[in-house]
C-alpha cells in the first residue's frame, strides 16, 4: 500500500494542474505498485486490517495534498510575497500546522 503514495502524488499533481499525467508516468506508477505487491509475503487481502489500511490511504491522500499546496506556493508568480520567503522559512511556518493536523 505504501507504494501507492506515488500514484496519489501523480493524480494530485494532475488535479491541481501542476503536471501532466501521461502514459509513461502511469506505467511507472503501476510498476512501483506491482513491485510492492511482489514483495508481499502473503498476497491475500487482509481480513481484519481494513481500518489500518483506510488510515494509511487517508494519510497518503492528505500528504499528497500538502505537497501540492507547497508546490503551488513555491511556483507562485514572481511578485508574490510567499515566493520571496526561503524554503526553510516556509517549512518552519507550515510544518507545525500540518504536523498538528496530521
């Protein structure tokens, strides 16, 4: 399931208009997910772990949204005050908030 984080990032970037989602990127994501499945010792679907899987998927979805918001801020127009701040200052201001929410 952790390898699906890349797919969440790619789809989020597409929805936010940051990057295109082409066939090559989809194939790359599929190979990563299939590689994660191939490493699994017990490939059967878990019976009692659905709540944990749901929490992990939610966490990946939220972290992909946080990444997309950071990309939008860092790629903002040249006159923007947010773009004028350094990446370290931006992280110092946003990570405590996102950490408290997550």
